[in-house]
């Protein structure tokens, strides 16, 4: 069935214009004034609302086996919750175990994701190195549309990459035209600090940020950037939480290096006081890596986002319920790392970004959708209001409000890190490839509606890099 959205203000990364928009066969079929409604079309009055590209969350972990347990959110529940908040696509992470075949892990994650309610793509992590990894990276890039590979510089004795793996994998990414991404924390320093804190009797959640101070993030970010510089490779650094990593990115970009930075909605508004809560359950609910920081870092991150030194926003949606977090009751290093947020990212960023004057509505679209689509080769099918783009759309009421709570959210987790915050700016309707999956509080997500999104390694930012190093 065709859908005609009438009377809304269309907002993309560049323009804001009052116009009608027609959806047909899951794509945007027409944009213009006073469009005629086809016979039998569904008509939605968007007067007083904004019509924007659906959010793209480039950093999620659905159904992830991690730290002896599995995240509580699967690909259906997680993507459905995203639709309730206006997010219409995710890029999740395939994380092979050390010595596991990348292709074997990729096939496993593809199977898990078949239940997704919204479209999805994958980054694939490189957790070890030999010639089979080199070969399978090529297979993933050329045959399966994987154009980004993840590297953990943290989690010693598990999935941490040393410099040798980084150099080999970054080099292979450059050969393929793929984008290397890193989780920037110095795992050796974290491991040492954890042992020192436990030896001093610091076992509660307050030990988590103490073991991962901003300097370990700054060091790792700078090291990854300089390795990429020597090799001539582009680089994307996930979930920047500290002024030090932002400074490393800003310095590199000012020098002409192609480095991209991501920030989480949570790191922009939550500070490290949460770890000093006397209630273990509440404090442990906030344990994620990198941790929430002192307020000075939030100010720097907002400035980095405003200045364009950070290009994307994400959630690192990785949910564990209280009984899972309780595994670290007597040892903070055993608390499963991860928090939620996919349902709340857009409202939080609109409330604290647009309503405060830090971001314009067009900049909001850039950092929540379009930039991710362009960096990760989903544009213009995603992140766009062009004719022919997928009809992944959100109707946004800038005056609507809601109070965030675990009691009412759709995320499959028993705590919400934004609990009790009242935000102004909410999704009233969310379309995923033309299917109306959310309408004024009614979630109509369809299990299995989501499609896998192959992301080619050509026609991208990386072409310029390859030309420069040939």
C-alpha cells in the first residue's frame, strides 16, 4: 500500500523544507508540494512535525556472547526497541573467538540476525592473525559486503589485538578498501590497574573507572592513529569518551589524516558519579568500557561533535540484566561490560543537543544518520530523503515529551541508564522500508522484516586513500 505523508517539514543533512512525501514499494517514490494521493493510499498528516531519515546506530551488540554470558537483547527485541525510538538500521559486530574462523563467526551472526525487525549490517572483528584471516577478510569484503573491520585494543587474554595484529589487519583493510575501526583502550595498562585495585581491596563498581582512566584511552587512540598514519590507512575510532582521545583525533584531522570519531549518547550526558552509588545494582548497571567520565569530558565531547571532529553518534547497545551483572558482586572485573540505549538515543540527542542550541536539526540528522550512512557505505539508500532511497523514516514531534524509564521502554533489559529523564522531542511514527512499525506508542515491529545490508568497498571514502598510496 502506498503512503502519502502530507504537510511535514522534511529535514535531511542539508535542507529543511515543507513538502509532501510519497512511499511506494518500500522506497521514497516522490517528494514535492501538493502531491496527489494514489488510489487506496494511506495518508498521514505530519503537520507540525518533522520528517527525517531514520536513525542509523553504527555500534550495537545484539545477542553477543561476552564475559561468560550472553546479552539479554536479541536481534528482534533490540531492533524493535530501536524502531520505537526512531532508529531504523543498525551495524552490529561479528566477534570471532581467538583462533575462530571469521567466516564461521559471520555465518553464525547472520543466522541470529534473521529475526531482526529492522535492517542491519555487520562490522567483523579481527581478534587474531594468520593467513586464513587475511584470506577471509577478502572473502567478507568482496563476497559479503563487509567494508569495516573492528579491532579491540582492550580485553587482555581474550580478544585484545597487539600492535602486530593491528599492523597486519590495517594493511589488509587498505588493500581491500575497507575501513579499520578500533576500540581504543590500552589493555595492558587496564589489566595492570585492575590487579592493583583488587590488591588494595577495591572490588566494587567504583573500581571500574579507576582501572580505565582517560589516559589509557588517549594513549590507545593516538597509537592507532599513528599506526594508520604510517600505513596510509583511514581509521574510525568507536565510543570516544575522553578529552584525550578527542584531542588525538582532532590533531590527526587537522594534519589531513582521514580519521573518524564516534561518541555515545550516554557519554554526552552521564558522568562518573554513577559508579559511586551505594546500591551495587544501580552502579553495576552503568559498567561499560570505556566508562562514563567526569563532566569536563562531556563538555569536550559536545564541542567535538559541534565542531565536526566527531562525526557519528551511537549507543554501544549491549544489555545485561541485574542477575548477569551480579557475577561481579565481589570483583568489578567480572561485571559484564555493557549498557542499553538504542531506544533513547535520538530523543536524548535532540533534547540535550537541539533543544540546547548545540546542534541544528540538520546537524542532528547528520550525526544520527547521514554521516554513518556515508562513512559505512549505506548512502544514499540509507540516511537520505532522496527519491529512490529506502523509506526508512521517522516523523518527529519536537514538542512531544516522554519520561524515560525501564518500566515503559521496549528494550529487553531491567535498567535504563537514562532513567527518570524527561526529554522533549519524540518519534511519533517510524517506517522501516515503508512498513509503519511505530505509531504513537503502538509498536508494530515485524519479526524477520529486517534485511542484511551489504556495504561495498568501492565508491567510498576509501577510494581517495587508495589513490593516494598507490
